[in-house]
C-alpha cells in the first residue's frame, strides 16, 4: 500500500511563486536568478511532501503559470500571432501566450472543470509535435536533488483535446496526439520513470458513445507503445465509462472516492476491479478543507481491500491538492475549534500517512491521532454559531410567498418605468470602480491598525463622492457607489456575516500569479449588521440620479468559499438569501430603488453531470428569489453574470425573476440575443458593450455597430448599455474614457430611436 499524491500547490506557503513571477515580469529579477528561485521552490515543495509521508512523488505538476499551457507549449501549439516572439527565448514566448504581448491577445482563460482555477485554452493551428519535455526535466531534477524516482504528471490526451479549441475535428486531433505522447512517454521510460500519471478529469463528464470508443482506442495504443506504466487518473466526480476504462491495458486507474463517491463505489461493487491494475483510491478530499473522519476513511479503505489486494492499492487525495491552501499551521486567528477541524494540503498528506499506518501496522499505532481527529470533528459540530436555532427556524417555515414577488414582471416593468423615468438605452456600470494604490495603501494601514476606523471610512466616503461627480459628469443614468470598501466581492460580505471565517494565509491559485483566499463557511449565516447600507445611501444622498445597490448573491458566496458539509448547499443558500433579503429591505427603506445581486458564479456552479443540473438550477434560482422578492413592485432588481456562455442557465434566469440581467457579451453578443429571443426572454438586458479585462480602450464605432445589430433583434425599451463587468482592475483614466465613449454611443443611438 503506497501513499501517492496527485499534485501539490505550486504557489508556495507564502505565495513565493507569485512574488517571483511578478518580480520577473517587472524586470526586477534576471532570468537566471528567476529559474534558480523557481527550482528551489519546486524542490522545497517536494521535500515537504516526502517529509509528510508521500511515497510516490508527483513531478511535473509544478508550473510557472498553468499545467495545460505547459503541455500545449511542449507540443508546440503556438498560435501564429506569437511566432514573431520565437527568437526571444522560450520563457518570453511562454508568458506571452498566457498574458499577451505588444498588440497580441493572450490565449483565453477558462475555468478548470467546476473549480475556481483557470487554465489557458490551447489553440490548435497546426499538428502537435513534441518539442520539449518538461516532465522529463522535472523527473531528472527530482532524481538529482533528492534521489527520488518521481511520478511525472500531465494532462491526458482526451482531456487535453476536450479543453482545446481550433482543431477541425476532435477525432483527428486526438489521433494526432498519439505520436507526441508516445515519444514523451518513451523519453520518460528511457530516463527510468516507472509510473506516469495521465490526468483525465474529462472522463467524469457525460460522454457520447463515440467519445468513449475514442478513449479506448487512444489508451490501447498508448499502453501498447510505451514501456512506462500508466496511471489513468480521474477526478471531480465518478467515472462515466467505468467498465470500458477497466478493460484498458493501463497499469492503474485513479478514482475520486470523495465527490460523488456513491457512483464510483456502486460501479466497483457491480463490475469489480481488475486484478491486473493498481487502484488509486482518492480517499481524502482535495477540494474542500474539512478534516477527514478517520473512522469512515478506514472503513472505506477496508471495503476497497475486498476488491484489490493491498499491494495494488494507493492511498491518495481525491484530486490534485492545487485547490487547497498549503497549511493550516499559522492560522492563529481562527477559533481553535475551527482551526483544529481543518485540513489543507499538508494536513491532507498527513491524513494519508496516518491511514496507511493504521492499515499496515494496526490502528493501535495511531490511536491517539485517530481520536484527536474525531474529537476535533465533534468540537466543530458543537461550536458556537454552528447551529443557530433562529436561523434554522426561519428557513424551516419559508412559504411560497417568500419566493414570489407581489406582482408579475410585465406589471412591474410599467411601475418601474413610471418611477425611475429612465431614458431609452439607459447607461450604467456593473459596480466596482478602479481601486487606486492610495486606496490599497489606506486599507493596508487600516488593517495593520495604523489608522482608525473613522479615518478609513472617511477615505472611502471621499472616493464615493469623487466618483459620484465623475459619473454625473460622464452622464451615466444609473450610478453606483463604486465598491471601494470591498477588497473582494465575497470576502467583504463574509467578514460581516456570522457563519463565515477568514483565514490569514489560505491562498489558492486562481491563475498564474493570481490567488484567492476563499472564506470558510462553517456555521449558520445571518445578518447581524447592515452590509452595504451606509456606503450606498451615502452615495444616494449626493445625487438626484438613482444609485444602484450592489450585493453578492448566494450561489457566488457559496461557490467562492470553502463550505461546510453537514448542511445541504440549498439550505446554506437560503440562509444567505435571507441575510440579503433583510439587507435589501433596508436599502429599499433608505430610498434605494435599484438593487443588483451579482451571481458571476452561477454558471460555473453548474454540476458537471447533466443529471444533477435541474436540481441545482431549481434551488439556485429559488435562493435568488428568496433574496430579492420581498421588495415593492417598483423597486428594480438586477442580476449580473459574467459569461456569455449562458445556454444552460437561460431557463433558470427566468426562474430567478429579475427585472434586468447584465451579462458579458463582448464575444458573440448578437448570438446571445437570438438565444434569449428563442427562449422567450422578456426581461431587461444589459449587454456588456466593452471588455473590462482588455487593456485597450473600446472604439466607439465598434460599440455602436454592436448595439445597432442588437437593436435589430431586441426592443429598445428593454436594452441597457453597460460594460461587461466591474471596472476594479482598470486604471482610472482608462475607466473614465471608456465610459465616456460608451455614453456617447448610447446617446447617439437614442437620438435615432
Ligand atoms: N459588482 C462586481 C464588480 O463590479 C461584479 C464582479 C463580477 O461579476 N465578478 O466588481
Ligand atoms: Zn462580472
């Protein structure tokens, strides 16, 4: 029985990789020194894992930016537009694909399955061919530095094709990957690698017959043509084609036995596990932070022993530990009961080691550890705030009327038009304005206790006032306060709501050097104090134009946090929704007539398997209605979602019963409008007319062309004009100029209507 790991957080305990990357990009670190530091971080990550008991060390999972990009790069999938950079060396070309270069757009970023990690989408403009082998290099580094025979980890061919774009036909693409993969594996075998882990999370998606057959063909050939042992690793759910995969001539199959374990276990029970393979048993959670229940985990492994002999059983996390912070050590500000009940990456590995000890040398040898873990879990359950009877009661007695607005949309629309008196094609923004370095400095000083709460608040108020003027000057119709008090749209609310805790250092890589620090939702959520009323009504007091209140919705609060597992997400969503409902009621009392509840994570929270989607969409839409339906008919409710890829959630949009929806539409906006029409969507819609993530200013002609096209398809009294997301990350001058142009375009078009 071996303890194996699938991947380790690359970013480093103190976000070392982030600082190295940024120093290098800013030219403050020479290339040679950069490489040296990077390798030492990689080595440090290896040493930690070995010390924690990992026996099969993943290598090659470390990446300077993203593991999908690494593979695309090794396969020479460099889009033509970057070719001019070839002469400047690999590193520059690599970062250009990820981040763009002078006048050249970066490759797209997309969410990695249902996680909050973003990968770089490979673009196929030509046949892949193996030009470098970073996995071999990592393997050799590990051997040299530590004398360890590591297990190279890379994305498998099927998943790689699934995540790519630009090929003519996916079957051809998959076939064309065979020669480079064979070559890559052969080089590893040559160097002495025994095992290679090929990650195929795409095998947990719903698959067509034809896709399953292609997977079978590919792996037959790969296994036949290479001497190295293949661990076919799946995760993020249960394998969709269990019997077919078990018949493949690969040496091992890795299963996620945490998320959706039920189906994997049912298949195991029904089909058994082949005698000729290793089972990579994902028995501890790589996605969430709660300490493993050792008794249940031991039971699970004992059960597995009925199907596989111990020498063919690997204990591993359910997926790469990339999605967890590095360690709980140092989280001294958390309540002790909470801290003790958490496991981040390092603690997960300790759990695996403990399980192995218990199973190989007898439970007695780790009795104390097992008991400590059980005690910690019990202490968490008994923690103050874990169960708040009033909250439970309030959710328990919810009736249909709390989910329903008093008047249907068509009537509300008239009342709102009368009250708000907005022009056709009203202009607005999504909420946040640029956060200047002055603001960040003031916030940091406030956190360190160097300035008082009053001084901090005054500074925020100055910013709000300054931006109300700017917005009036630009001529926007619906203003916002600017979200200057929020460092992050989830963290800000989590800090104020009981039930959430914030870590000091729980960083997780989001993409490249960007990290997020997800709050931990451990208890019942309720509203103890106003969340946004002070800032919003202050903004409203400065202007006669309507100020739109901005809140973060229940799904996004859940999806961007680490969430308790003793309560259904649906129930948690209702708790958050009730807190928002109270906030919205207070905003309304304070004279705020338009309120936007952001749900950018609504789409990404969609379950990977189709069969699970209807249920999710139902409660997610209901939670939104619970938050927003208590208002008067003339109060206008908006929602915002980031991505235009909305096909699956369109029906849920209707179920959310908003008055106005704003979405990103910079790409394929007219297509989206057609979709909306097809679905009979009758609400107001704000199509993002420019891309807030682009460093280039939007051109008026472009915006005008886009809006005119949309106006051919959509009635002007339901169309709003806004950017596609918050302007937080832009420079102030850029944001102002972009908005000026947007307003000019809206006015010109309005005059023609
Ligand atoms: N209101 C938020 C903002 O403007 C929305 C952010 C988002 O959709 N990700 O920043
Ligand atoms: Zn957005």
